[in-house]
């Protein structure tokens, strides 16, 4: 196939792409297709613009301390990179995943896992053999409205070196609003790509106190949702999250620690530790998201806002004796027509 020439983008073009990503009105997939740029590159330009923005207002970035050089480690790394560079020379010619899979050489000095990493494909994809689905089955599935529902990119990846706090809610009676708040992130599928939704939930009443959506998994939109909840509803005694890097980040922890809020984190892979937020995600997806195919980010934001207003004010919960989250949070009696 014809080798794609290396493109040199102007600073003006990079700034334009980065600003579009910061605005967050389109998914990474949509931005990638619009500007013909890989999503990882878009995220890198966006992060560079945000990091450099403080210099505009007089806060220049502090020069990093020079690292200590380990000569033996450096020589070993040079040898490893030489192998990878030889392999990469052929890899640059690849385009689609299928084409890149054909470049994997089991007999090469470079391991299969490293070859897969360089080519940008998962190691599992190297061994996977797809099973074809017959046309008759596809037609039958389409007629019945059957489509796969599956997990999207992992939203709970911990960051190396970040402090992990113990889980404080085991066997703890939760008897009142603002005793415990919880926060989590989930993906929202779109007609083209996906976005992320973060929400702060009062554990006792199930009320959604604040929420934000984002086209990337940075900590900023989580911090914004947290600060809004604190500004509008005071503060909880305990704040519970999973071990995702957004929640273990220094900036996020600082917001909680400065107010002396106890920090609780789920056990690794223990989704039941945050079960009430998981139930919220199930409700919003099956009652709102999966029934629609949002065409763009503003449409998704409007649909989610509409549903969460309904969820808080009109959707009764059996665990709340038929009350809505609003009624439970503000200690109001259930309406007689709540189930209507």
C-alpha cells in the first residue's frame, strides 16, 4: 500500500484542534474524523495547551530537575529501542488493524506483546480468530432489535504512586442525608464515539447532587462536579469513590482533605462497594441512553439533564418507601401519586 507522508501541522492548526477538544462539544471520534488526526494526538495537544495556559498569566512552568542517568540501564534501553525501531520501520507501512496484525512475527527477537504494543493493537487481537455470523442470523437479530451491550474503555484505572485509601463503609449504618456521598464515572455511547459521565450521589437518599460530562478521562470534570456539590449542599462526613486515577489525583484529594472529609475507596474490582451508583448507571442507561442515539455532545447533555431531573424529583424507589430521592434527601413525605 502507498505510504502516507508525514504531516507537519502548523501551530495555528494544533491550537484550533486543541481548543475544539477543550470545548468538549464533540467526541474524540468526531474530532478525529473532522481534523483527520488520531485521538491520542488530539488529547496530547489539548493537554499541552492547558499546561501552557498558566504561562500566559505569569506562572511559567518550573524547570524539571535533571534525572540521574544509569549507564547500564541506558545501554539496555538503547538495545531494546534498536529492536523496536527496526520493527517500527516496517510497522509504519501498516494502516488498518488487520494490516498491522499481519506484521506480527512470532520468530522475531522482539516479543509478541511488544510488537503488538508498537503496532497499537492488543495482544489478544493477535490470537483472536473471529467466528462469522450468517446473514440469516444478522437479519433475524436486526428484525428483533437485538444489539450487543458491552463495556467501553475502563474508567477505573489506578495511577501508579497515588495513595489508595481504605474502604470505610463496610457494616456502617447509613441513616441520614449528607452522611456519605459517592462518586463514579461511566461511559455514554453516542451515535459516533462516546463520552464520560461523572456524578456525585448522596448514598442515603440516592439523590444526584451534581454531574458533569467530558470527552476525556481527565480529573478536571470530576473536580468541577465535586466542587459544585460542596458549594450547593454543604459537605458529607465520608466521600466514597473507586480507585480510578481521577479520584486518587492530588488535585481531587486536596479538595476533600482541605475540608477534613473522610476519604473512602472501594476495594480493587469490588463494584459492590459502590453499588448504589452502579444502580444509577443501570437506570440511566436502560431508561434513557440505550433508547436514544445522541447525535452530538449538546444533545447528550440535554438528554441526561432531563433524565436526572426526572430521576431526582419523580422516580420513586422501593428502598426509600416509595419516596423519590428529592423527598428522601429533603425529608419530605411521599406523594400519593408518586407511582403514577
